[in-house]
């Protein structure tokens, strides 16, 4: 088996590599969304904390 055959995967390469690509994309989007949500929550907590101090 050579590298060309490995990456071609007997004709199923588009399905296999497309699936890996979509999974990777979903993981990246999920991490970005979690980081953004964390930032928003921390900002809300700071505002609430500042409002209570007044």
C-alpha cells in the first residue's frame, strides 16, 4: 500500500476525509462558542458585582 492508496481509501476518500473535516470544524466552532459564552458570562458577573458595590 502506498500513500496515494491510503488517502484514496478505495474510493471512499471524499466520505471519510469529509467526515473528519466536518467533525474538526464542529469541534472548532464549539470551542469558539464556549469561549465567547464564557467571556459574556464573566462580563455579566463583573457588571452585577459592580452594581452591587454601588
